[in-house]
């Protein structure tokens, strides 16, 4: 046994010649190393004590401490080599076995894998070498969904998957999606979507998590979409981005330039400006049909200009669904969008600041007659009298296609004369009559029993100085609602709703950081 630990430098003279393969092809030819390894592996049936004693005797036979150290290192190295060789052989045998017993041919296996969600595809990749090979087909990465509740994905993962997809890429969803925070029993807006439902969270939910975790995606996470005429973003149809803290307007603009075929764009909680983003869409994504944009700075982004609205109407006539939530929008601009977009069926301006509802006046006659969904939830300047006039037009037969209307407000509607005077139980809005005469319309008009606006206004004033988010503080003072938009301190005493164009908001640009962090293993 001891002799097996000694390396022979030359073959013994008495060793027989190897048989010719042509004489007996079924008998494998072995080298001296093969025979020595076979004999060594035959010791696996021996007890560990015998091997330990043999190794100790061989160690004691060496004269110097340096020789003993080298022998120990060689033994450890040999053990590592054997372990790795055993693992590789086991994987090869498992792959061969799987290829025999797996019922589907490779093309059908790839077809099945292309129907899996991204996480399930990653599990399949880690199963065996055969699945790993099939799962590398570009069609398996046509719809990439890397949204997570906590940071787990970095730029390297995104780049790997985009390059695997190549020109087959059709849908890309990235970022952190916080869990739902709306209380049970609260009414939820209707949103046309089949993926992650962002109607139950907003950027304010993410702010309360800052300090505990941060997104590992940086502003360059979308750079793999570019690359000239053969860029992966060329045929991209859907792009959803959630709470990527380091994303800026310039990086988003570059990504949109690489996506001329984009039909569905969803942006939630990014530090990007509304006007610049819309200009990028106007210039590069003229076939877009759905645009969902929720501000990261509720009520503070008043960058939208009237010419931009006109350009959007002219350049993107195929828009069917438009959601601009949490922005400072005036009625004249909203009116231009709703009236000008002739195919518009879904409009959501929830938590928008400065909307009084005056744009609703002529929609039934001059535009908006194809609307199926209209959401004005928690628009703090929405006036009771404007809502009443809109309800009257519903009773008169306007908006025949309307199926969903949400005018709920956790602080009630604004009165005609004084914006600070809130209306909680309106007597001039014919809610019951509309529900009776228009049963085809789902009407949501939830208001608190008592107002708490002044308490919240005082809290907001203190929040402006301290810049502390208030979701937990507001929970005891507000009624059921979807957003905690008041936490941004956006609803101040400005009662204006005219057509003035505010100054462009400034946004923080984050420095690019290293991607040397843990990420999902593919």
C-alpha cells in the first residue's frame, strides 16, 4: 500500500506490450497512470485507519520536514483532483441519463422553456447540463422579468440575459417592486395589466425602505439594449422599470433611443423628469400604445409644457392607455391629452396636483368619447362642482363607452369657493342616480366620514423642513387609499389650476457605483 504513494518515474522493464486496438477493440487500452489509479481507487474499500497508518509510515520515512510538507501538499492536491474528476464524471453520466429518459426532443424542450417565467428558467438551468444547454436558446429569453421585492439582481445579470436573448427580446422588466400596502377592503383602481400590479404601491412605499437596502442596478443597466442595427432593443415591445434609484434622464433617454418598436412603457419611482421622458418617447417610440408613469417626487414635477402635450398627441396617435400619476398637471394640459388622443380608452391621473376637473367639461362632445376607464383618485384639487357636472353629462348619455370611474379621495373633494373647505358627503353629485341609470359603469366614490386635512397639512409643513417620509404617521389619520402621496409634502396652499408652465424641476444625479455585489446566479 505504501508503494502506491510513491510516484514511479519510469515504467518497469517487465511491463507487457499494450494490445493492438485492431486485434480486440472491446478491450480498452490503459496507460501506466490508468493502472496506478485503478489500484489506488481499489483502496477505497479499506478502512480509513489503514490508510492513515500507511500515510504516516510513508511520511515518517522522509528525512526532512520540507519533504514531509511537500508530501502532504501532494496528497491534498491529489485528493482535490480526484474529487473534481468524480464530480465531472457524475455530471456527464447524469446528462447522458437525462438525455435518454427525457421524453421531449431538444426543440420541444426549448419551446417549453420559452414559456417559463425568468425565475423558473433559472431553476431549470441549474438542474442539469442538458437543461442548461437547451435554456441558452435566445427564444427562452424573449420575456425577461427580473423584478424583485429586495435587491438581488445587478447589471451583470441583466447584461447576460439581454445578450442571450439578442434580437428575440420582446419584454424587459427590471427593478424593485415593494409589496402591496393598501389595507384590506380599500377600493383598487382598474388597471389593464397581466404582470406585476403596481397600482397597489407607489414610490413613497420605497422611501420608507431606504437606509435598509438600495438597488444594485445602476444607470447603465439598460446599456446592453443598444448596439447599432443588431441591438437587442430593436424589437423590444415592453419595458417596465421600477424604483431603480440611480437611473437618470440621460440614461433612460439613451435606452429609449434603442427601442423604436416599443409599445408598452411603464416607469415607477425613477428620478427622471416627465417632460424629458415624454420627449424621448415622442422622438423614438411613436408606435407606443401604453404609457404608465408614476412620479418619484409626488406633486413636485411641473416640467410638462403645453407644446410637449401637443407633440405627444401628434407623434403618438396610437396611445390607448395613458397614466401620469403624481405629477403637477393643469387642466388645460390634461384636456389637450385626453381630447387629442383619439384612441385613448384608459386615463389615470391619480394623485396629480392642480387638477380641478374643469377639463371634463367638453370631453363628451369634442373628445374623450371612447374612454372606458377614467381614474382621478386622490387628486387634491378636484372640485365637487366639476365632478357634479361630469356626472350630469353621464346621465345625459355622454361617454357611452365608459365602464370605470374613480373619483375617490381620502380628503374629500374641494369646494367651489374655498379649496381648504373639503366636501365629504356631497349633495350635488348624483351618485345614486348614476349608479341606477348607468349600471354599466363601475363608480368608485369613497370619501372619509370626517376630514383630517388640516392635521395632515401641519404634518406636511414640518416634513418639508425635516425631509422625513410620513407613511407610518399618516396611517392613523387618513382613510383607505392607494397612495401615501402626502408624504412628499406636495400639497401646499397653491390653489392654481391654470395653464402656467412651471419651472423645470431639478433632479439628483447619482454617481455610478461598482457592480461587485451579490446577484442571481445564472
